[in-house]
C-alpha cells in the first residue's frame, strides 16, 4: 500500500450561513489519509454531487437529515474507484457509489458502498438520472403523486436535475399535457424543443399564476413542487378536483432569513379535495430495482434524455454548489474531482 496517496483535500463548513451562503463559509483543507480499516474501502472520488437539500444541512436545526458539523468534512453523493480494500466483495478497480462526497478520497464502510457498472451508463449518471435524483423523480411522480395516464402535469424547477426527469417520465407514461417552469428563456426553449414538454414558461417574465393558467387552460391534475412559494400558490389555483401535489423541494425559501408566508389560497384545498404530500427519497428504496430497470431502458432507447452541468476540479466544489442554488445548472450539477 506504499503507493497510496498520503494526503487529500476535503471541503469543510466553517460558518453557518445567514441567508445566502458565501465562499467565506467554507474551506478546502488538506488532511492525512490512512489505510482502510477492516471492513472499509479507500475510494478515489471521480465525481460528487451538489444538491439543494445540502443548504438545509448548513443550518444548526433539527431536520430529517443531521446538520453538517462545523470544521468537519461535508458529505453527499459521490462515485469513485476503489484504490484499496479490506472488505469482502470489493476489489481494487471497482467503481462504487457512496455518501462521502465533497473530498478527493474517502474511506467508506463497505456496507455503505454500492458497486456500479460503468458499461451501463457513464459513472456520473449514478449521481443523477440513475441515482437519487432519478429515483426522486420516479417515486415522486408515480407513487407519491399517483400519476395516471391522461393527467396534466405541472413541474416547477423543470430544467433542474429532478424536474426535467419528472416531465419526461410523465410524457413517456401518457400524460395529456406536461408544463414546466424555469428561470430563463433558454431553459424554457430547452424544455420544449429538446425534452418534449408541451408548454413551459419563464417565471421571471410575469406572475406565475397567470402564466400557468395560460399554459394549462383546462387545469392541472399533478403538481411536482421543487420551488414552493408563488409556484405552489399558482398550482393550488389551477388544480382540478382531486389534484395531487408532490412537495419535493422549496428552493425559493432555502436562503430566507425570515419566515415565508404560506400560499394565500389554501382554502381551495378543501373544495377541490386536493392531496399535498411531502416526500423524501429514502422512503422509496423499495422501488430501486424497478426504477433502474425501467429508466435504464428509456436511456438506452434514447426516449429519456438527461443533462449534466459538470464543474471541473474539487477546488470549485463550492462554486458549483452556489451556482446550483442560483439556477446556473441545466440538469444535474456535478463536480468532477480531477486529482
């Protein structure tokens, strides 16, 4: 093991952001590496994921996921190559998916690593379309929102990693109409021209409620919420009777320093008999096999497209994270570690 690296860099949270995070809240630090302990593997990370939920983990509040600790490495989805193993079933050269991102090298308990096949899809896909992102879209649409053929579906944050998959999956399963919102005219064009959305609008170009009514004159049946705020209010107004919403994310509120008012039209939930349900992807792991089989088929046939925004270099990890919060990504935002 003498050829193994002796040091590696990792991102630490150094201060809890107040509102929007800044680069001053983070530090890239060099740490010493050790040989893997029994039952562990040493992984050279090739890619790691930056995701909206990570913003919530920067606050010191009780939540469904423990907060990041100050002056400790952050974590998140990563895929890499095993360079040393003291665990049965894992050999040097294997590619694995695990949860210790934000660093160049990770010593991972074998029970928390999953082997992935680079011949089925590019390794970065296991952080997105074939990973947690794709399963979130799949489970949120088909299980949580109880999608059925003929539904009209509205997706907010539709050019993002989850949203673009939701819209395409709905179309592939026979939606009557798929509508998306995004933050630029370029993204709107991409949704319609490249991904097959029936309609899309730039939420910066006017009131969301008005634009949604124009895009869905006959109302909507399913809303996949990645944004919250005015988008949720607009969806409640446009819902048909027995509409269903999957509340997956509220990125519009993650950096607010004061409480955000709820939708002003929640009384409509009663008369329309709406169902609004929050979701966490970890509750839907039983769908994993079915999800990979079906989505890999769609990818292989070219029916489902996916995009990644790849930022090169571990040293740009925070730049990638902040860019994702600002909506600078199309599809999944990923950092290529490139040591």
